[in-house]
């Protein structure tokens, strides 16, 4: 399902542990790391899609997490033209995403990357909150920056550790 502007509806998931470190997954057979994300199926709400993707990619069910926040609006990124498969996607430009910030209330051992038939990740780790900005693929960097910045207010106050690690290139949040 692609909208009239060429964007596929999608959800992104920023999962944090008790130390406000973020879950970072390594794509199967690649040296590419990213947050869990996935498409929204027709008739599915963004929240239902988020829980489905969380189970498929990370192996966690709703009892393992608590929703801390979500982005107010869609965040978009364009996929480089040479990455787009041509068959049937002539108007496809990229993804539009609603991002969720989740707190892991379960344990690390609840994470199970092999819960689905086609795993997306073959390794994972916890990283400091802002580290993904330095290591995500270029065309997703701006969306990651926007999502992390908008959602940081749900876990950091300006006086807490972590807020001072905000990259200088990221606008600060007011209030």
C-alpha cells in the first residue's frame, strides 16, 4: 500500500531498557544496524502494526513492553533510486513512519530474534540513546534524528544524564 505521494506507511520502534539504552538490531547477513521497523498492513492501525513488528523482529509481545510515547506526525525518508525494485513500484519513493518509544519491562532474555520464520536480525545489542545517529545508513539518518529528538522528552529531563549527549546538530526540545 503506497500513498499518492509514493510513500509506504510504516512503523519504527525505539526500544529502551532501564538505563535508557536503545535496542539496535543487525540485519541478517549484512553489516547494517537499525531499529526495528516494518510496514502497516491494510486495515491495521499503527499501534497494531508496531506490536506485530515487535513480535516478528524482536520476539517480544505486549506484556514485555510499555509504550512511553509516539511521534505526533509521519516522518518520511526517500529510498535511493538504485535500491527500489522496479516491478510494480513505479511511484514508490520511500517510507512514511510513525515512531514508537517503548520501555522493556521484561528481561533481556525475552528477546528472541528467531521467533518468526524469516528473521530480520541475526544479532542485537544495547547502545547509548544517541549512538544510532552515527551508524545508521545515510538515507535514514534524518528520520532517526527527528524520531530520537521528539521522543527523548519521554525519558530524559534536561538535568538527567543522556540529555547532555544530544548531538550538536540536533535541535533541542522546548518544555
